[in-house]
């Protein structure tokens, strides 16, 4: 059964304090490829690898049903700096 954006969003919001969240279905609606952009204070002091492991562990059941999954993770400070640069 395809994964729905609402299911991913609920799982992420239940697991992390979310400052900003974007979820994109990159599979033209079939639910097999998603990209997540998550900004959370929980990432403070963690490497990119540690951040991705947190998300992978949280979404392991959903990811197992996907063909592809990508993620971008930032702290609120990093996100605000990115916004200030206009990216």
C-alpha cells in the first residue's frame, strides 16, 4: 500500500518538535518516493548522519515500503541563516 504524505507528516510531528516541515512526493502521486525537509531543535549538536539516523529509525516502517527516500535536516539556527541568505 502506498505511503501517504499525511501519514509521514503525522509520524514526524509525533516524534520531533517541528519548526518547519516540507514533504514532497517525488513519485508523481504513487507514494513510492519522498523527500523530507525537517527543521527541528532536536538536531542541535548532532551530525548530519546522526540526524538522518533519527529520522530513518522513526520512519523505518514507512521507508521500508518506499522505492526512494531523501531527507534534509537543519536546526532552527541553520534554517534562519538559510532564510536570511535568501535560499
